[in-house]
C-alpha cells in the first residue's frame, strides 16, 4: 500500500518523463482499440448487408438447392416464415422463389431470373430496396407489379408503368407466360442483378411455376449475428416436418461472400499483428529507456539504505501505475473515437470517385465502427502487462548494481 | 568537429543508442512488410481481374464490349497480330471469337458462352491452362473444348465426352456441331465456371460461318496500371474502325473495388505510420530529454546553444539514417520472403470471387519502390521532428538549471 | 410462328359462314370450333432478309389443332433435315448433323426461329387471339372491316393492341398491325397473292415486317396445303421429329 503512494509520488516527481511515457502508451492503446473497433464494425457491416441482400444469416433449403439451384427443390412454406419470425432473436424471415425465365417486351426479349418475394418483409431489410422511392415498392404478394433491373429495363426498352411478359417453366414441364408490370427499378450496381433480375410477389411467382405455397429459399435475418449458432438448431427443428429441408449458416449458403470477408479479414489480421508488434516495440522501448535512465537515481536509493527487494517492488509498482494510467487514458480516447465512428462513421464519399456505391453489399462508403468492449479491455490489460514485463529487466538490474557504480551511471 | 562529437556521443551511450536504433529498425521494417503485403494483394487482385478472362487491353469494334453483337467482327489479320505482339510494352495478344448459345449433353441443355481461341496465344493472356482440374489443355489444332467446372457438372460431362453446341450462325442458319471435351477448368468465379467454354478458333469460325473473323484481340501488357497510356500509344497502329478498351473500362465495378480498397489501405497505412511514428518519436524524445544534464555541462564548457541544437539534430539524423538503412534492408528481405513463400490460407478459404475477379486464398507480398521510399522519407521526417523539439529545449536551457536536472 | 398459325386461323375465319350481324367474338369462336381437330400439311418457302443475312428456306410442315406443329427443312442442302417440333408449350429442335434433339429452355424462347422474324416463343404462344383480346369494329368500308383487338387486362401479351383488316367478300385477312403500349406501330403482317390452294381460296403470301428496321422482312409463301388429313397426336412425337 505504502509502495503505491510512493510509486505515485515517484511518477510525478519527473512529470515530463511520466507524461511522455503515458502519452506514448495511451496513444498506442487508443490506436489499437480504434483500429480494431473500426474494422470490427466494417466487417459486421459487410456481413450485415451481405446477408440482407443474399440469403440471410441462416437459410433454409431443400436438399442441395444452395449449390444446384435446381428449381424442382422447392418446399411448402405453410406458415414457416411466420413461425420463424416469432422466435426471439429473429429479425425477419424472407420466403423466396427463384425461377429462370424469359422476359419479353414488344421490342425485345431477354433471359432473366424471376425472384418471388414477400414484399412487406423484404422492403424492411433488403438493401436493394434502400434506394427505391416509396411509390416504386411492390406491396402485393400475388400482384403483377414487378421490380426490374435497371439494365434489363433499358435493354427491353421499357419504362416504369409498362407491361411485359415473363415466361417460366411450369412444374409439369410446360411453359407459362404471365403479364407483369414495371413498378420500380432495381439499381444495385451489381451487373448480374441489374441485367437480369425481375422481382415479383412470391405467390405470383409460385403460381407461375405451378408450386403454389412453395418456396426455394427461406432467408432468416437475425437481430444479432452472434445468435446464429444458437438459433440454427431451433430453426432446423421448426422445419423438421418438411423432408430434406435443412438450415444452413450464411457461410455455407454464400461461400463467396464468406470467403471474401475472411480473406480480407486474414489480411487485416496480419496487418493488425504488425501494428501490434510496432506498438509493443515502441512501448517497451519507451519504458526501458525511462527506467534505464534512472539507474543513477536507484543507486542513490540503494546508497541511502533501500534494500534491493524494496527497490524492485517500487519499480514494479511504478510500472503498474503507469500501465493502469495509460490503460485509462488510451481506453478513454479509444472509446471517444469509437463513439464518434459508431455515431457518425468515417465518410469516405469525398475520397472516392462520384457515384461509387458497390451495391451496398461489398462496400459502403460510410465506414462505421462497432463496440468490442471485451477486446478493448484485453488490449488495455495487454499494455499493463507490457509495462510490467518491460520493467522486469531494469528492476533486476537496478537492484543488483553496486550503488557507487549506479551513481556514476548516466 | 560537431559530427565527430555526435558520433562519439552515440557510441558512448551505446545502450540508449541500440534501444533507439532497434525500435526504428524493427518498426520501419515491419511497416515496409505491411505495405508490401498490401501491394501483393493489389497485384493479386489485378491479376485476378485480367488474367482470368479479359486481359489488360481488348481491341474490338466500337460498342462490341457493350452489346456483344455477333456482327461487330473484324478480320483476324495475322500481320496486325504480329505487329501488336512485337509492340514495346505488349507481352501477348490473343485473337478471340465469341458465341452465345445452347450446350447439350445427353438430355441436359444449358445456355453457354463459347470463346474461340488459339490455345497457344491464349496462354499469353489468361491463365486457363493453369486452372485445369481434369483433362488437358488442347493442342494447337486439336478440335477440343475446355469447359467450366460448374457447367461440366450440370451437363454431367467428363473429359472425352462429346458436347453439342447450338447457336444462330451469322448467315441465319442454325449452327450446330459436336465437340469433344479435353479438359475442365475451375477459376473460382461462378459466372465463368458455370457458363464458359473455350474452343478452337477455326472450329467456332466454321460453326458461326465467320471465316477468318474475330470479335476481339485481348492483350497483356507490362504495365497494367498504365493501361490507358498503352492503349493510346497503340492507337496509331490500329485500323480506324477498331477501339481499345482497358481492363478498367471493361470492369468498372472492379475499379470501384480497387478504389475502395485503396481507401481502406489509406486508413490502415495512416494507422501504421501513426503507430510507427509514435514509437520512434517517443524513443528519440525520451533519449534527448534525459540528457539535459549533459547538455548543461556542454554549455557550461562554452558550447553555443545553436551548436547544441545542431549536435542533437545531427545525432538524431545519424541514428535515423543508420536505422533506415538497416530497416529498409530488413524490410526488403521480409517482403521478398513473403513474396516467395506467402501465407497459404487454402485450408480455411476457397478461391474468392471479388467483383469479376477471383483471388487465390493466399497472402503474399510484392516489392514496390514506393513502399520503400515513402516510409523512409516519412520516418526520417518523424525522427527529425522528434529530435527538433528537445534540441530546441536543450539549447534554451540555462546551464545551471540543466545541471540540476535529473 | 404466330403468323403461320394466325394465317391458318384467319383462313378458317374466311371460311366461317358469318351471319348478317358481325359478332366478332362469335366469329372467332366459330373459327375456333372449326379449327379444332382439323389438320393440315403444307409446303412453304420462307425468305428472310435482315441487315445481316438473306436466306431462303423450303420447308414441309404439319399441324394439328393449335397445339401441335412440326416442320422440316428441305432446302438449302446445308440445313436439310433440321426440324422443329412444337407440342403445346414446348419446342424441340432436331439437328441431323449431330443427330440430336435439343429442347429449347425458357430462357432461349426469345431467340429467332430459323433466323427469321419469328421467335421460338411465337411458335409456342400461337394464336390465342380469341382468348386474349376483346374486339371492336374500328371501321367498315365497302370492301373490308378493320377490327381492333385490345388485350384483356391480364392477358400475357406484349402488344398494346392489334388491328386486323379483313376483306369482306371472301372474309380473308389483308393485314395485321401490331402496336406497343404507347399505341406506336411496331410491326406489320401483310397477306396477299390470294389464290386457290388445297381447295380453298387463301392469300398464299404473308410478309412480316419489323417497323424499326425497314429493310428487314420475312416472307412466307404457301405452295401446297392439304387440309383434314388423318394425323393423330402421336404423329407429333420426338420419334417423328428424328425420323428421316
């Protein structure tokens, strides 16, 4: 106890040195925490928009539909979405039908992918709808209103309000054609979607394929991505009575997105390790320097009768105090920065060429941080640990040096 | 005189010098390595965009790349191709003819894109030959097809099987023929693996009734980042009715990805520099501040404050230069090692499709002059700044006060 | 091949004994009942001129009702034997060169049939004019009627409207104009060269013209038609498609 107050006094005796060390440590910790929280947030953002545009945190498929995309592999919805949506932790359950087909206008025809959706549920979470003016949204699951990819619309020489005919294969092998009407335009920035996607109400699409009430995919969006493994068996159990229907996590349903994120994450991790290393070296160096410069002072202490053991203890206590202070300072700064980056985000739109928006899926120009409190604490404690570690060698050395020599020491 | 004193000072307190030195060397080396890894990823991305399909430059009729109109063809003039191939900065040129139609095997029918190529020339531009998972790359004249893995699976074909291709030929007839699968490729990019077939150029020319015609010439060049300049320099040697597009124009979304990647790199690099600079700043700051007493003695002995300031700056400069030489050397060694060996992530990841490009699951590095010069300059400036303030302070000290200081 | 079928529909329309009052729907319905179960075999030549090619095909075709249709190319030699079978809403092509039958998937239905201005989808949709449209008499002159056909609100047709011109005396089609939703004409079909074929008086030539490409057209000419043959549904099979 005594040591702590002594150490405290010691720290402030050479205020300048302490402040420099403190700022070095604190700023390093602040950098670590802010950087981690920012990339943590950006990944969460990528996963979030990725799963919303894609097949959700958890997707239900029959058999290997995710890979084969065989239209035969549909299954009965029969209230499954509603049942899943009621589970705590589930934000939305999106039933979907996918049918390859042909769209024709009076001028042109193009191969398309017809996507049947539940408009009310989809409008809330699908990022493709984000840019859609309200009057362009579709509302009726059985209606003929359709959202058409921007490029497809242009190629078919259609405009909003125009009619067009979509032909798909019926379950019995024959072709069915239906009249649809352009309600809105999908501008996702993703070439494949803009050039080939037609979205209509789910029941309309299912009826065209002769599979009323059936779906190909049930995309489940969760409140928190971390609930995924907990909810996976719960959702699978709900679909138990449907033979062959499986619940798969998004990493399996969208391997490309998952891999892209993981590859990016791997490189970030590597860079992070490098930053951590650089910070560690900086911190250890500053500390070593600070303690080593005081060997003369330690000699004086030894000469006036301080035992080496007490000296060591005092050095360690100083290091501990310094570490805790830096942790406090760094975490305060880190929290402030994280708070700012969470609330405001890092807006890169001015840095990027105009019109750069990558579908809201892969890249959003406003980077937002997210809180990872556990990790912030870990980093703080890491800095405290570094302080203690960096003081071991000087502490031992200082205690061993004969006072006379130490006093000569510069 | 002052220089000698600076050297002696550094030498005299070897422990402090070594500490400062080690901090600067290790952090600048790590910074160079990190930047090298970024460059490596960038190079991978660029290669993935260009080597897997388009090449760096594509020469075709105006508008062909937008609507892929079958009739926007031109004569595959061998002298033009040879001229292009020998043009400075051009590494290879591959003539191609493209057709969209139906591919059938047994009862299975799938829409497909056929690319008629000269197998030998194509290897100069794309890497299909290295992406085979079954069978072999076709010989020069062998009437054989390379088919994407996803398409092969959907059609149920293996090397040796026959495929029927059906499309509308240029004379309006129903062009159709059999072709044998010689190999299956897997690029990792779904849109190609599920729809692309490579066939011999003469075979496709016959089927489409377009003898001697091609749709595009795909080029690889030495400086992909200067594709626009290269395109401009080629213009004079090309017929007026042909246009050249760069990979950036062909894949605008890839350019966006690269731009966004540049931004995230900017953020990371800022943090990297900040962390490195902070460490170095502190080390030097501390090492100079701790020497107040020493400067006091020097001034008491009659040294001018200006000289003291100069001495400190000189010491810092020497220290910074030595550590930068060592740091850059260590950085180059680590980058080269990383470039050669890399970190293989394939146990955790499959190939990643990234806006039209495909990345191998591997972290590697690339050596880029900018990655050495910028950190070196920046660190030198940081070191001098770190030396300047304490030097000024030292010069302002009153000898008596300084001597009293701990 | 809506025109091929349209022409048959209209031929039959010509045969319909129309009473004094002109009930257009009834007219079509009569055509429908008369048409169902009737079969035909024809030798047809098709001339196609597009901006990119000119070609002439000689074909032999069979039909049964509106659901079954089979055609085989006789000339030119390069394409001899290429055949198309349409049963209800499915289309197959037979390719003699590789001896394979290929079913046209939905996404390829928009493709041109045999390089003409007729799409595979046109073959499938055939003529459902009597089911998909409502009719109104637009104009009646001394020699002809002009009938406006407006698609029913939910009918799967891409057109804004069709206008038929029908010659009064022989009840033969003269022309059909296709309009888009903005009532802008998009293409036209003209029937002429009326003569006696297969025991009936019919226009032997039909010209399809897309109006946005004035130089392009497809001309079909009927050389022989034999009506009411003993063709069963089993004739329109993949086996017949492959035969020969």
